[in-house]
């Protein structure tokens, strides 16, 4: 097999930038991305035969680690029966039951193929349901790459310095009101000005495409109250946090009931899936019940459903979230102790199996704070970790993930590497 350098050279001649998703390209941290030839548990094996403890976890889905035997077996069994039917299938029903059982606010759900499809549909549904046009989104929140959401967006858009993508007509962008996160009065003012035309608010309740930001006390409830007052649809984008921070996502943890929720990543068990769900009264506006059109040839695909069902069932077993929280706390403690020893100004927001490291002396509460953190220091830290066998996301704007598989040795090794990398800065 070719090594990563050769593969990347070949890929760049064939694929824009050599990658099929921009965040993989190492543009922000510099250097050449490695190619992965296999992944098992917490470990990625590169085309160069380097073994890396993986804190990207395929950008969130691999909460049970890579290639989990139970998920693999479920896919294998489903595979024997066929790969796609284009008709309703029993797996979809079981998946809907699991989601509705686990996520408190969801009464009905529709499966799609990615988080982007889920958020795009949720926005259209909010507009169709309310008969209004405008939506509110927050600076640094990333909801996939649908036109009206690629404005002051996080994740790869921000990493590449392109938070307002080319190709989005100004007239589309004009329907999106973009506000700073954690500033309730900005939202209140927007409602006072445009209240009659605001179809909904969409937010990552814990923005994780700009590192990891927590809402101020009362902020989420304040948004809920404003949405209720102005009869606007509250959409929680829990593509990253759903089944990750708890079985019921941020909404369960913070005891907030959104009207719609978008999901992805973990519910596919590593195969491509997204979903949206929420109140029946709103969801029933989707075709064929209602006038809001949405469709997908591969939606509810049997292999993806089988993988996702297995992943969700595993989450329901045992003390998975306690173990993830313990490992998250172990990482936070190791890093915090080293920061104190070295005097390096940095913050490590963490909840359960999600965390990030911001090089700044100030708590990060919004996009402006995040962009002011030290990029050069982060990039040096990233490369030192990588050279020593630990892969963290190749951008200061991405959340890190831990899987249950990290327990088998990976977490201790990684904490040593994090500590050494900080000491070397
Ligand atoms: N939400 C992921 C990044 N935070 C998406 C990964 C990608 O764009 O490839």
C-alpha cells in the first residue's frame, strides 16, 4: 500500500484539495494529512503503519470505539438480507422507537442521510409550519452546509477562514439573523424587531464546532421562553451532542424542551445517517402528511439502521456514560494540573466524553472569544501530540471525543502525551 504522502499527492490530482471533507485537510494546523487504513477500538492505523490514539472518533460517531464487534455483527446480519429496499423496513420502526424513547422532546422522527439534511429539513419545516421566513442562528454554530446556515459558521468553514461561504445568494442570507451566542438580550431585541417573521431559532445547545462552549446559566431557558412567547420553533441541533453528553442529549441534561431536534453521527453507528424529530404537531407538516416536502432514496437504509440500533442499544446497557465521564475528568485533571505547573494560560471545557483546549486566560463564551485564542500554540500542541501517537482534531475549533474503547489503555497513554506536549510549548 502507498504511504500517506504518496496517497495525498495522488488524491490532490483527483479530488479538490485531496479530501472529501475540508476539515480533514490539515489546512489550519499545517502539514500533510495522514491516511487511515484501518481503525479498531480507540486506535487508528495509518497508511504509514503509525498507530494513533484517536480523539476525533470519526468526528463523533464512534462512541463505542471503531469497528465494535456488536455493531459489526448487526451490519453483517442486515447485509445478508439486502442493502437497500426503497420501501419501509422493520429497522426504521425500531430506530424511531429507540430515538423517541431516549430523547425526551421527540414524539415523531424522520430519518435522513446526514446532519446537513436534518438541519436543512428542520429549517424548512419550521418555515412551513409557521408560515414565516426568518431564522436566527448563532455565530460559530455549525449546522452543516445548507445555504441559509453557512453564515458565520463554525467547523471547517471557520477553520478555513470562510465562515460565510461563496455561492450563498445574498437574498438567502438576508433571511438568516446571526447573533452572538450567550447574549440573551440580542435575541430578545431581534424578536422585538422581527418577531412576526421569525420561523425559528437553531442552535447547538453546547456549540462544539468552535471548540466547546457552554451556555450561561439561564440562557437556554431564556431562548425557550422567547420562542414560546413569539410562537417561533426552537430547534436544538444535537448532531454532535445527541447520545453523547447523555442518552437524551443536552436537552435532557439541561432540562429544556425544544420543539425540534436534529440528530446524526452516533445514531448511524458509523454509517451515514441523520434524523430530525420533535412534536407530532410540527412533524406532521412533513410530506406525505403535510405540505413541507422532504425525501430520500436511501433514508432509513437497512444497514445504517442496523448499525445505529446496535450503537444505541449498547448505550442503554451498563454504565457507559459514567465511564465516559470518568475518562473525560481524567483528561481534564491531567491537563489542568499541567497548566497550573507550567503557567500556560489555557482553558479546558469538558462534559462527559467531549472536551477541547483553548489557549487563552479567559473563559470562552462565544465566537469572538474563540477566535482570539492562540492558534500558533494550538498548532504546535497538535503536532507534538500527533508525533507522539495521539490524534486530536486538526483545528482549534473542533471538539475532541472519547470513546468507551479508550479505557483499554489509550486514555492513560494519551494523558501522558497531552502533559508532555504542554510542557514542550
Ligand atoms: N461536524 C463535523 C465537524 N465538527 C463535520 C466533519 C466534517 O465536516 O467532515
